[in-house]
């Protein structure tokens, strides 16, 4: 599974370096931006999986960036953790009402910030942080890389495992082939969309090898969904 990517938007070099160092030590793919304009450009080119966003930035402010992201369908679901020296309750409420998913006041503990980041990923990308996922009689343990159905082990290749974990993170959601390519293969790798169909076929075969219904639904003209 592609490593979750985090964009750190912070204009203070020392703060940015500390945050990036600790995120990289936790295994995340970390990108940086110093200004609001640079952040918006990076987000448009390659949307990250999570954004750490300083409120006070040169140019476009963090609060305005957050407002724009949450008003746009393509970026609305990206978790935003707002970083701010503004510790008043009214400022925190304003940040959260603008759409921030969490609000951390400066000075903050690096350990606490890492915990907040992991908490957001447990909500949006649980398999990426080693969580155990369950759907009906299927259990996926991301930490041990083991899948069972009705208590029986299911043998999956790496790509099929990543596909299944993507589906199990959001049961019922319809994923287009392009979205699955981004999530499972990665945004920087070119793969033909028909490759998705091949691996979906392999995943279906593996999940039904001992009987049981096919849990993956084909949505004509849209893509695939679990359940």
C-alpha cells in the first residue's frame, strides 16, 4: 500500500524541520510548503492524504486555505490539522467551523502532534496505520498482513491485499478505476485502467475460493464497491 502522504504547511523553518523529521521517522511520505500559495499549488498537483496547516502564513492564510479545500469536492475529504499560536477558544471554534478536522495550539508536544496525525489516519486510512478491519465474515489484519473469511485463511497477492484494504476502509463506497489506481498503485506509477479489472477478478476468485457470495459489486459506468 502506498505510504500515506502528508503536506506540512509551515513558514517557520525550524518548526517545519522538526515536524517533517518526526513524520518521516514514523514512516510517512512528507512534503513541504512555506507559503499558502505554494501549498495550494502542491495540493492541486498532487493531493496529499493529510495536511498539517499553520494558520499564519505569508500570502494566503491557513484558515483561507482550509475554507477553499472544504468547499471543493476533490479536496473536501482530506483531513486538515490546523496549527496555531491562537489559543483562545473563539479561534479554535473558528478553525473547526471553517472545516479543520483538528486544532493544535502552539507550543505543542511533538508526541501529541504525532498522536493526532495517527488518530486522523485511523479514521480515514485505518489499514495504513496497522488497524484490523472487519466486513461481514472477512477480517483483514494490516499489521500481520493476514486475511481470513469465516475463519479460513485467504491467500492474497500484495496488490489484491491493497485493493481489499481500500474497499474495507469504506464499505459501500464506489471507487472508480482511476481512484483505485491512485490509492493502490500510487499516483506516480502509470498503469492501464484495465489492470484494475484483472486484479479485481483475482481478488474475487480468492474471496470465493471456499464458497460464499462475491462481496465486490460492479457498478456499471462507475467502478467497484464492497457490498
